C-alpha cells in the first residue's frame, strides 16, 4: 500500500482512519501497530531529535553534489599585446562537492530540470501529462550541466513521495506557503503517530524513540572518537 504523503497535519489527521481501513483491507494479517510503523518510516526522514530541548524538530534536507568552476571569477577575455608574454590559461576545471540543501531548493531544482528539458527540446507536455509525470524521468533528473546541482538518482527515489505532494502540476515555481505548512506540520504529524503508538503500548516504535536512540548513539560515537584522539 502506497500511503499518500501529506504536507498538512489537518489533512493527515482527517484521513488517518480512512487509510487505516484501506490498510486492513489490503493486509489481513496485520494490526494498527504495523500501520503506524509504516507511517513513521514515511515521515521520519524529515525529522531529527533535538538533544538540548529533548524534542523532535523538522529537518527537511537532502544531499546533492554542487558542481562549479573554482576559478570562474578570473575567467574572461584577455589580450596579449606581447606575443612573448605568458599566455593566460583560460581552461576551466570543474569540481564538485557535497552540499546539504533544503527540500524547497531540491524541489525547485527538479522543477527547473523538467522545464529546461521541454524548453531546450522545443516540445510541450501532452494533454494527459503534468510535471509529476517527469519527476522520476532518468534522463531529465540526471541531466548534467556545467554548473549547478548534480542529483543522485538513488537518493532522489527517497524524495519522490514529497515531490509528488509538493510540486505543482504545471508552472515554473514552487509554492513557498505550501512548503511552510509542510515544515510546521512534520512535528505535529510525528506527535500524532507517537501518541497512537503510546496508547497501544508500542512507544518503542515511535519516531521520537528511534531518532533519540540514533542521536544518542551518534553522540556517543563522536565522544568516543574524540577521547581516542586525545589519548
């Protein structure tokens, strides 16, 4: 069962029992805990545990490769008056580095790639198609440009539920107000899932518990590494 990704807590809450019923219809030998664990896996990637405040917070980011020319500021037309003078090297060497960007930036990047594809090839979408028809088109998503973000196709698969919910069907820009609603809804959705799990005595599967444990382990590992270096 492919549960829809909700950007709004109200929509998530209003549709919870409908999706739970569909879950039972599709999976007979199951229970509500399984359904809640399924939901937790969908929303957990957009959250993190805040140690200082002991609570969950939204962390909607993704890693991409940022491709650029490090010497681009020195590139231009040079005039060598003296033939014997050393010639300016105008060869540009492209480099790339991993960069963490917001899901808002990522969505706009994907939207730009799709629109550039149609513009550069002088074609239009078919009547029964929209932007969402191309969000996983390999040639479009993996199109390489001289500069800009280079996407990882495997990582891109994890962002598809969000993109299907967030990207417009047509147009060149994303809706910032919709993203703001998503940003403030993630913690509320997680709290809803966790309260349900707690009420049926399955809090060990909660998003809070999973992220807190992962954060504590990561923190312990960093401290151990630091002490090992000092010693």
